[in-house]
C-alpha cells in the first residue's frame, strides 16, 4: 500500500481539506480531481484565482501546489497512483422522485464509486468525506466489493465471485473478479466556511469511522496517521476519535442538526423579544454564560444558510421517516420551518416599517453571502429574502465583497435587480438599507455619507445586529434589528 492520497471532488470541501492535508504531510503526494474542468483550471490558475474564497487558502495552496498537491481532471491515473481515496463530491437534497425535497441525491456519489471500481488496479482504502445518510458505506461496499448493500461483510472468495456479476456496470474498465479489496471508512468533515483553514489546522476533533475487522482497523490507523501529520505535528492523537462506520455517518448529520437547532431556537426567541421589549443579544449573553448551554451559536439573525444545515436536517428528517420515527421527523422539520419563518418575518417587518408598500422603492441589500468571509451563496437567507422583495416589485441593489458572481447566477432571470461592488453606490437614493451578511466592512462604512445620499425617511434594517444602532439613530436613521 502506498501513501499517496487522491480526493474526488474539488469543491469547498475537497480543495481546502486536501491543501491542508498536503501541507501537513509533505512526504505524501495529494491529488485533487474533478469532472468540472473549469474548476480544476481555476485551482491551477497562475494568479491563484481559486474557485472559492476562503481566508488563508491562497497561502496554503501557494506553499504546496506543484510540490505535493496536484489538481487534475485525470481521475483515472490519480486513482491508479493512490491507495487512499477520499470522496468529497456533492450530495445535495434530491429534488425528484422518492424522498424529493428531503433525501440526499446520491447520484454523484454513486457515479464516483463506479469510477473508482472501474479504475482501481490494487487494494484501496475509500474514505467518505462527503456528508451521507447513515449506512451509505454499505451501499459503497456493495458497489465496490460486491454484496447486498446491507452492511454485512461477505467472505473474500464469495466477494470475488459476486464481483464478476457486477463487471461492466462501472465506467467500462471494471476490474471485477481480480480480488481487489476496498475498505470503506467514514471521515466526515466539520470545517465551517469562512474559517476552513483555521478549523482544519486546529480542529476540535477528527472523526474516523471504520469497520470492526482486521482490515478495517488497519485502514483506520492509516487515516489516523494522515491527521497526525508528518512527525506527529498536526492533530493531537486524543482529538482523533474513532467509531464504527454508522456512528460516524450519523454523527455528522446529528452535529449539524444540533447546531441548526440552536440557531432556530434563538431566532424563535428573537420574535418574542421583539414583541415584549426584551433584547435577544442580552438574553443570549446570559443564557450562554451557563456552561451547560455555552455561548456559541446563539446569535439571532436572518436564519441559517449554507450548503449543509438545511440539506443535512432534511436528510435526518427523511431517515427518521424511513425508520418510522414520525414524531422525531416532525421535531427536526420544525428547525427548517422556523428558519423559513425568520426570513419571511424580515420581509413582513420591512413592509410594515415602509408604510405597507414596497413597490418601486429602492432597497440596498448589504451582503448576499450566507455568512461573512465566504463567497458561497448556497441557501443564503439573502436569496430567499431577495425573491420575496422582488415579488413586491422592489428595486433591489445588492452589494457584497465576494459573492456578486454567485449571486448573479442565483437570481438570473429576475428583473429589477442591480449588482454593485461599491456599497455607497448601492445605497444612493435608496429608501432602506437591508443588511443581510455580517461582513466586518459594514460597521466601518461612513454611515453619515450613506444617510446623506438616501431618500428620507432613511431606514436601516440590520438583520445581524452588527451595526451601532445608537449611532445610526443619532445620524437620523430609523433602525430595525432582529430580536429587539
Ligand atoms: P461542491 O459542490 O463545492 O464540490 C463537489 C465537487 O464534486 C464539484 O466540484 C463537482 O464537480 C465534483 N463532482 C461531482 N461528481 C463528480 C464525479 N463523479 N467525479 C469527480 N468529481 C465530481 O460541494 P462541497 O461544498 O465541497 O461539499 C461536498 C460534500 O462535503 C457534501 O457532501 C457536503 O455535504 C460535505 N460537506 C461540506 C461542507 C461545506 O462547508 N461546504 C462541510 C462539511 C461537509
Ligand atoms: C456548518 C457547520 O458549522 C460545520 O461544522 C459543518 O462542517 C458545515 O456546516 P457552515 O454552514 O459553513 O458550517 O457555517 P456556520 O458557521 O455553521 O453557519 C451556518 C449558518 O448559520 C450561517 O448562515 C450563519 O450565519 C448562521 N448562524 C451561525 C447564525 O445565524 N447564528 C449563529 O449563532 C451561528
């Protein structure tokens, strides 16, 4: 077994994760592959115009690209060169057929499994890096090794015989019948966008789930060694947690559901604060001081966005339904329902504050990314709110430091939307500024200048509670916040 690593999928997870793995393991070659040639070209671009924005990422890529980190569309030769294969392809919510709107769409993942089977010419460790429903590893095993997909391990001789029956189902070069052994592990990723490099360099924990067999345990040790880094200089051993495969798969969904639940809970309380005169930031500060509750993920706002929370909670809902746990399914559905409600409430409050008519008014939306320090706009609250405002015939001017390109693509086809790099230009002649993303640039803007350029009465709706409301009021703004 060689020590080289390939990751299939060069997205928000594959790119940064492999860049840091390469940095911390200079004695290993790391290949990152994708079917999207444009994305690979961007990863390889001379001027480091990488396909995603992530603080600190360019520096890591500069350090390792071309030395021991390689981006390529040639999946076949990368699979042949590497005995450790990470799979980091996208697993979005399925929008058709059985489980539509809740289950994960596993078509990209399954295509990858078949590619691996087609190209492999020796034993491989296959590591699920994508977030997947529990027991997906059994299906991965069934495709790679032959079997029932129920998760039981079948004897090697039988496996070899059965794999003959699967020959030809892959991409054409299937090596079924050669007795190649694939060991499937789960190693979910916990990094958050915007802090990916920091999270990867010093994670709270690394999770590796493996089968409780001799081969399984050996494979888990191999992956532990990667995270320990060369000369043990990366993740401390006590932070590398090992479990069985099913626990690892479920833990990832569970962790995201718990975090999303906190955001929905605090937003549910925010509405009550608005109605009663309590202040959600004060409530959250005091709640968080109880160590049993903790202070993180208690920030009220426009609701959660991003590619993970909604998808993973929906996936959990679908799993609960599949196993007949209907009350649990309903419980987790409430987290999503509360999130949608929070965004609808933003528009209702704006409507009321702007004299019950928004038609033809200009609103400057400050921030379109789902959070600060990323250009990612997947499931961004700003997208949903922008659509609702568009239905009210608002003239929307959207500004964002990093997300304009993605935003334009998301809202393509909607009339009445302009995009401005410069927030001052976006706010000129506007009736309101609607702050959706907590970019650190926004509190530092010259708000007096913005006030002077706006139509009066000028309103600021700060959905992140990140501006100095007192100072804005002194300038002359009417101010709305969340949970106050
Ligand atoms: P992404 O869409 O940015 O990247 C996935 C990449 O996989 C795409 O570039 C796509 O072209 C490529 N791909 C799809 N099918 C392929 C195939 N057959 N062969 C080669 N490449 C293929 O997605 P992402 O945000 O990186 O997420 C990937 C997985 O990681 C998902 O399961 C997600 O839930 C999980 N995850 C994401 C995050 C995050 O912060 N984005 C965090 C933790 C876990
Ligand atoms: C999340 C998980 O945090 C991470 O562990 C997992 O690997 C991927 O999913 P991410 O979606 O990148 O990461 O960002 P995160 O920081 O979790 O924020 C998610 C959303 O919740 C954002 O829209 C953010 O603005 C919102 N949020 C977060 C709040 O509204 N309040 C909070 O207190 C925290």
